[in-house]
């Protein structure tokens, strides 16, 4: 059985069910294709911080247990390593992990998270997977950070990179485009639901980027444009939103416009509850980061594919989606408040048709078997 190593950050975010699913889709999908996946994570003292912002042993222990539980729950207990400080690790032995990486067809380094020099050097082929397009490319061009360095191949969710109208710099690299995969067997249709929902962070881990005289921002900068959608449409909207108390003005703006805000960890704190929250929804109202919208990237959400697979229509902010992801039954796109309101009305007019179509969109365009097989073919992995 061929090996493929996948590197990413899960232990750093205990209690974040959606973030865990980003990596589980790859591990489960590769296993379905007959590959033996190895997951590589890293948790240093600086990554495990307490409420005071300082390194915390309890926070580190929570991260270790979170990853251990996830890997065991999905059958990867013998297929992961968590790198700690001072060459210590949890999971399989470091020497065994290094040998598996040497034997692997490739190492898929999600957002370039893995920086362990020994582990990277062991890989015969290092593939950078860009799921936050725009940020790493602009950081490199600005000389702020170069997480692309040291990789042999470059893959991105930015469907439009290199095309006319897309503002994301290619950095002179030959990019392969891919889509977020969803393992359909783990995301069955679930009819019903009475409200539009979404799950996400108001700001997230990155700061806005100033590039060539323009500012490329975060989800907060886009979401404010749609704050009045609930009173305009009369529909029910709920967001499991990670938003800081310091954003009090934004919280008040949303609540004043009848958005129901819930704590993500309370409703989507593990893979099962994340899935249950999505499947209890009527549809998703997806607002993208300003970076994805303003660059005309063609990015699509790894969360939205879970809604679609569950038979939940997605109202997606247009990031330059085109071709087979243009607005259609089950997947309605919008660029402004008026278009969003019309999309809500269209979905409420014929929900059954859109629910059926949503699952079909997932099956046609985001099935992990198809997405990952196509990616491996592009990478010439046999």
C-alpha cells in the first residue's frame, strides 16, 4: 500500500470540530483511494498558550489529548505523530515516522505548517497545499514571510490563480488548482432545518495585508456589508461565531439586526457536533474573507462542501466562482445585499429542489474520491 504523508495543525486547536474536519477529509479520502496516510502535527510550547497568552502545560496536554482522541476515533491511532519540543513526540516513534515519510509518494504540507527540518528533508517530494489563498503569496512578495520556500509542488484552492482578473501573485510558481474534498460517506443527506447558519471566525489568525496600494482584509470586513439581511428578508439567521469581546460594536451591529450568535465550541466543538449543527440547518449563508473576494480568487469553502453533502443549499458570496460552480440550484451566489436577499427568497420558494440539488453539487464537484484522485493525477502520483 502506498504511503502519503499529510502535515497540518490540529492539536493547536482543541475544541474546533470544523478545523479537525479539514484534515480528516484528506486522511479519510486518501484511505478510501487505497493509500496509507500518515498525519504529522506539531505542538511547541509557544503554540499551547493559556488564557494569559503564556505557554501553558494544561493547554499543551489538552492539545495532545484532542489529537489522540481524534486519531483513535477515525482509525488513525497508528498513523500519526505529534512533534513536541526537544525531539519528543506522541503517537508513533519519530524514527518510524521518518521512515514512513521517506517511503511516501509525497508529503502534503497544508499551509506550510510543518517546519521540522528533519521531517521535511526525509520527504522525496514536498507539496505545499494553500487553503488560504492570497496570504502566503503576498507575504512572500512583500518579504514578510516565505512559507512557500522548500517545496517542490504548489497546490491552491484559488481556482483563478494566474488568470486575468485574479490579483493573487503567482510568485513565478506553477500552481495546480484543487477543491476542498468531502468524504460523502461521513456526510449523508439530512433533510429538514429551519434557519440559515454558518460557522467561522470574525477575524481569524491573520492580519489584513497591504499589497500594491490595496488592503486585503478578513471576514469581518465583508460580513458587515450583509448585517441587514435578516430584517430585509424576514428569515432566521444564526452564526456560530468566534468573535472577541473587543469587537463589541460588531456584536451589537449583528444582534441589532436579529442575527443569533452562538459559541462555536458549544455547538461545534468536535467532529460529531460540527456535523450535527450543519445537518440541523436549512442552508448555509457563507461570507468569505475579504482577501478571497477582492482578489477574485475563485476560492470555495471547506465548510460549505459539508453543507452541500448534507443536502443543505449554500448561499455563497461570489469569490470569482465560474464554470461548473456558477450560481445554480443548490448553490446560489451573491455579490451584494440585494443579490443575497434575492437568493434567500429563491431558496425559500422551493427548498426541496435546492436540497436535492445541493447533494448533487457535492457529488459532482467535491467528492473526496474524485477531488483527491484528480489532484494525485495532476501530481503524477501513480
